[in-house]
């Protein structure tokens, strides 16, 4: 018998269409693979010490993780959900792009830049400052993106479900 499934987007929970069977919809958000989403923050932290291609590669890794998570969500969504997972994939892609790549990357970039202004060129201090900032910014950014999407984007999603 179908049951109402609650899906967590970041820290927020939303009710979705009934599920016919259990699927591990958060498979890419558990275990070590989830740390791939933080690759760009590491790239930004190490920006003063590594060639620019290393920073670009870190964004490619994080972007690949975001795309893989969105694709996983689309395929893990039940067939009876409206749009067959398109909404799940789009929401995941948007949330991950903002909360895992764009905003943290910009914040770490500015932390490293500011620390670099206070010390001589070539100092490892900006990198250390960037690395230390990573665990401090994750939850506030996740919460901010949850609130923004819950307020501005998610109310526009369709709420009906197709019956099988």
C-alpha cells in the first residue's frame, strides 16, 4: 500500500507523492562519496598554493557530484510521482549547486583573499584560514539555501500525484 514519503532536502523536509516501494533516495548523501561535494572548497582554500587548473579541477569534481546526485534522485523517484522525477532532480540540482558549490566556493574564496591581504605573498596562512572556515560555513549555508528554496522556489512545484 502506498505511504506518504518525506524527503529531506538539505535540512528541510517535504511531503512527496506516495511511494510504491522503498528506495534509498539519499544514497549519494551518505558515506565517503558525499565529501566529493566539498572538493571545490578545498580547491578555493588551496588557490594561493596550487596552479589554477587544480582549482578548476576541484570544481569539476564537485559539479560531477552535484550532477550524479541529481541523476540518482531522478532515478530513485517512484514512477507514480508527477513528472517522473524531474522535480526531484531539478530541486536536488538547484540545492546542491547553491549549497555545495556556488555559495561555499565564493565564501572560501573571499576568506582566502582577505587572509592573503594580511600576510606576505606565498604564506600558507590564507589556505589554513580557508580550510578552517569550511566546517564553520556548511550548516549556515545549508540552512540559508533551505529557507530560500522553501520560500521562493518549492511553493511553485506541483503537489498532485498521478495514480498508478
